[in-house]
């Protein structure tokens, strides 16, 4: 696949650069096992804590009380992980838990083997790479810093999370383009979700859908389908 006309290669993480299994069977359970310890330390900023409580009180799908008590916070965070909610406060908390796990050697992230070589080809072509994921920017950096292929953070020019907007909203991709100073038509987004590809293309970007082991089968679409980045030429 020739993508040499693009200036920016924008990557999703889960199911694109990193196996879904690693996220759901390693990272998520690790955070759940550490929620109690994390909240009992009491180091969470007031704004994040209040945001989590406010979200819990407004959550019509959650029937339990959410307050500043440790037990209700643990219960609600476990619930959010269980339903795979893209919650800002939760992602912030998980990012901090994972940071400690990576730094103390309990965690090491997994990359698909074709990812580092593709990133090298992008840099050799004097193009740029960036990340846009629902995980916090901190969590994104950790995944690439502590990977099974070493520290890959040096290949990226920017990291974006849902602070720029949801991944199924076209304006999010427009904001990324503006922030990086690159026209949308010069950006290609690699994702495993058709609806995210739809949003990117509505913003004027191009998109390709990854069909990795463990990925959810997507509805019919006309995007380029990739099983790896081995044949992608920047």
C-alpha cells in the first residue's frame, strides 16, 4: 500500500499497534487490582476526584451510590472498566496506576512486530507520526516507552486523547490537524473501528482499518484493509 502522499500518520493503539488482548487481559485487570491501594493513598487531585464522583452520580446505568468514600470509588471504577467506558477521570486514574506498574517492572507493553519497522520507515521518509487514543496521553506514552521493542516514543510528534473530542466525532480530527499544522488531506488515520475511520474522513483525512488477531469484525466498508504495516510504504 502506497501512502507516500501523506505527511502525518496518525495511529490508534488498541487493535492497531497493540493487541486488544494486552489491553483487556493485562492492563485493565492490573488497574482493577490496584484501585483500592490507589484511592487509599489519597493522592488524587480534587478536580479529578470530583469529576469521577460527578460522573457517577449522573450515571443512570449505575445503581449504586458514588461518593468520596474509598469503597464506592473502587466499585464505580470497577464498573467502568467492566463496561469499557471511555471515562476521562477513569483514564487519568488508570494512567497513574499503569505508570507505577511500568516503572517498577510489573508491566511491559506489547507491540505488533511490524510497528517499530513502520515507524522507522516513516522517520526515514522525513514524515511525522502521532497517536490518537481514548487512553490518556500519559498512558499512551507509557505503552510506547515500555514496549517489548524498547522505547518508541521518539518516533512520535504528538499524542492526543479524548480531550480533543471523541474518536467518532469529525471535529476531533480537525483539531488534531490544526494543532499539528498539517492539512487534513495530508493525514491518514490507522484504526480498527469503522466509525472512527468514518469520522476521520468526514474531517477530510484518509483512513485505513486494521484487521489484527482478536479485533472485532467491522461492518462493510470501503477503506483499505490491513493485517499489518509490512507492505505500507510512507
